[in-house]
C-alpha cells in the first residue's frame, strides 16, 4: 500500500466516523426508514411503470405515513381518554375511604396517631415538582422525535425513488467480483425477508390472535394490550403470555371462572399453535434461520439500537452468517 492510498483510506475512515456521529442521534429513525423502504420496494417497482419514480415514491410515503401514524394517534387518544376518565372518577372521598382504615390500623399497632393524608399530599407534591422539573426533558424528547420522524420521511422517499441507483453505486464501489456480490446480496435478501416476514409478521399475527381472546372475555383496552403483545411476541422466551397469562389469572381470582379458564386455554392452545406452525412455514419459505440467530439478534439489537434493534439485530447477525458462507464458498475467486 503506497502513501497516497493510505492517506485516502484514513480520510475515508475519518469522514465515515464523522458521518456516523451526524446520524447517530437519529439512527433508530434512519434504520426504520431503511427497513420500510425494503418492504415497500416491490410496490415501488410496480408503481414506477405507471406513474414514474418520483410520484410512486411520494404516494408510498404518504400512504405509509397515514397507515402508521393514524393507528398510533388513535391508540394515544384511547389511552388518554381512559386516563382522563379514571382521574375524573377518582374523588377525594375515594382517598378518605382508603386512608382512614389504614390510619386506624397503624394507630392500633403502634399507639401513635398517623396522618397518612398529609404524607400522601406531601408525596404527591414532590411528584408534581418532579414532573414539572422534567418538562424540559420531555419537550426535548418530543422535539427530537419530531425531527427524527421528519428525517425518516425524507430518507424513505429518496430510498424509494433512488434505491436502484444507490445499489448500483454500492456494487460498483465494492471491490469484490460481481458473482460474489450477487451471491452475497441474495443471501442477505433472503435473510432480511425471513426476519421481517417471519419474525415480525408472526409476531403481529400472534399478537392479533391473542388480542382476539382478550376481546372475547371482555378485557378493557384491548387495542393497547394487543399492541403490547405484538412487541412482546418479538422477544424470545417471553411472548404474549405476559399479558394473557396474568389476565386469565385475574379473571379466575375475581370469580370469572369461565372467562379465566377460556383465556388460559385459548392462549396455551391457539396462540401457542400459531407460533409453532406459522413461524416455520413463513420463515422456511425464504431462508433457513436458526432460532439462535433470532435470539442473539433480538437481545443484542435491543441493547445496541433500542426498539429498532428488535428488527435490525437478527438481520445483522444473519448477514454475518451469510457473509461467512459466501467467503467460504468463493474463497478461490477472491
């Protein structure tokens, strides 16, 4: 390696590091835009033939924004409405009804008069001050989220419109034989499809099936708990049981034996079967993905990238596996 080539490589490394620092605060949003562009790319290809690349990308961005933001806004409004109704129904008489028996019991046990009402008021005042003190942090978080969402929209648009040009540039700039690159990209594409269509799609289906069971037995806020179960279904060894399991036990403890038994049986049999049969069918259709890859990718990705790591983590580990396989198969050509 001559000095000029070394200087150029150092410059590339420095600029790459600085570029990563620019993107790092909004990395989760960029990753989300990349994954969404990958999912929407087949639709983009079909629309381009009729409307052109720019119009097709714009239509898909608008459609994806509406499809994602509207359900999220409905969920937030529903949660806020439940919180407001709870707060409106919780009156001062409720506090007195809870505090007076507790004060009488403490007085009988220790022989001292205890003013729990004043203590609760003091704690609530401290909590209110803490909430007020964290308001700037909340505003900063909301601002960061708004900027990140705006960045994600722009990234998604340009990835959809110019994705083919970007891939052509990457292939030309990568110092590997064309045959090796083709095999490598095909393996990574299979792995990505397996993760997104297997790992994620099965989680969505499983969470929806479990949510249907909650709806049948009359659990409130079904939409909220269904969303929670979809996220839990992405995590290994946990799954939707953390919601429908306690819900069934609570129904049994409150005297609703039929509802509790039904929910526990429904979760064990129907939800369990959905995971046992859907995952192999969907995942094996695209790639043979070991459960170890999903487990390592999900846990490590969650730690490294936050929520988006649930999706990108298994893809990264799977891409490493694919790269090692291609290197082993194409060693003589490199």
